[in-house]
């Protein structure tokens, strides 16, 4: 790009600028056809076509003329008018925090969106925000609309990135609604689109596994999890392979094949060298597996080494879970008590700590502390499961 050239992509959604202009033209009707608009701009039709197709750079002065003809601002074409709101929204959605604010911001972006790609991204974010607010039916409606737009974008431009993002979000909604039939139907529809893309096929298999798990078909879920590993290996992406092995280990764990789960997780930890967060999750899962195998000292070593890598965050869900697991491995309640007493930990993490403490003191015959943590646990939640099998740990 020259100094006179406009940025080739929009600021928020990284939409190719020529495609962005084409989409806005399409929404405005026949008056903004290629022939009509190139004539008004005083630009050769084929030159204008090559600009919109990304074959020729668009200069800043040309973009200004195009914006004037479209009766919108250059900032609206470039999305520079919404980057502050958009970046704040991305942060909230990534952290899954402040869902009400996320919904307000996502609706603001949707109201100003233009062109099918921007509208699709905006509708996707609305759906995600509605999902975080547990408004699942509304999230479903938003994401179905985004899905239809993503299908059009894939057919028109061969762009499957949005297709994959919308699909993942829609699967989460179907799982929350228990609508496994429609989830499986859509997955079958999209499989042909990603037939030659092993990375995306791996992701689709993972979605199939999640659906099977939600439907209580763990063996079926395990089958799809291993297919996901197979496709990741075809893609030859080491980090992806590591993530899929963690997923497969999860189903080996659920079916009590702890030795196999341990082997997969140890391999995954090596594969995830370039993804520290995912590697830490794999370490936590390995700790749970080692405790199930009664290899408590080995589990404690893994916990301590993982905790030492979390120095940037004094309080975090992962740190809290690891401390509870350390109490479980060492049969020492102090670590879990610290988690329970620290109100900065989430309600969910404090509940898991409370569950451990209740069972620990019952086993020690300390009825006073057992009753205390039993009552505190009742205030937070209730479950009869082994904390190692708690979905939140």
C-alpha cells in the first residue's frame, strides 16, 4: 500500500475495503450499480471493477469520492467510527464479563451496520451477548439470521471464517436449548463446505462430540473427539493437535480410562508449548487424572509447577481450582480454605472449594466444620458429585 492508498481492510472486522464498498452499493439498489457509479465517479468501469475486486489499490482521494457518492462518511466505510465501541465489546465477549453492557454495545453496532459482512459480524455479537445473558431463544434467532448471512458470504466470496464463527456460537445455543436434532442437521449441512479443510473438519467433529456429550452419548462423543484429533493431524498444526488431544482425554476421563487420559494429556502439554493458556488447562486436567489414579504426589508436583507460572494473576479461576486440587492431592484443607475465604473468586470456584472442605472434614470426623461447610455449600449450590467430576473444576 502506498502513502496515498487507503487501508485495504476495515478497522474493526478486517473486511476487504473493495468488498465493503460493493456490499454497501448492493444495499442501495440499481442507482449504485457498477456501471452507474463508475460513470458518476468519472472512472473507467473495468478500473472500478478491479478496485472493488481488490486487484487494484484504492487511493484515499478515490475513497472520499466513493463515500460522497454513497452518501456516507469515509469513517463509516473504514469502520473507524466504531472501533472504540467494537474493541470494548470484543473485550467483554472474550472475557464473558458484563453481559448486559455487552448486549447494549452489540445492539448499537447492529443499528449502524451496513453491508452483509458487517451485519453478519454485528448479528453474531448480538447473539453471543444474548447467550451470555441466558436469553437463549433470542440468541438462537439472532444467530440463525447470522448463519444465513454467513452462508451467502461463503457462496459469494468463498470466505468461511464467519461461517465457522457463527456455527460455533449456534452450536452452543443449541446445546443450551437441548436442541440436538437441529444442531446435528446444521453440522451435516456445513460438512460439505469444509470437506477439503482439515482444520475446520476438526472443529466440526468437536462440535459433534459436544452435542453427543450433551445428549449423554459419551461413547459417541469420544468417537467424534478422536476424529477431531485425526483431522488436526492432517492439518499438521501442533497447537490444534494438542487441543484436540485434551478434548479426547476428557472423554477417556469420563469413561474412567484414566491411563489413556494421562497419556493423551502428557502429549497435549508438549504440543501446546506455544499456547500457554491451553497448556495450563491441560495441566489441570492431568492433575485431576493423576488424583483419580491415586498418584497424588505426582499431581502435587504438577500443581506447584503450574501455579508458579500464574504469577501475573493473584486471583483467577484456574488458580483457585488448582489450589483446591492441591488440597485434594495432599489431603490438606488449608489451600481450599484460602480459596473459600477469598471473595474475589467466583461463586462457582468457592462452591467447589466448599464441597471439598465439607467432604474432607466429614472424613476426619469433624462434625462442627462439616456442618459449617455444608451450610455454606447450601448457600452456594448443591451436588452429590465427587469434586473431581464437577464440570466447573
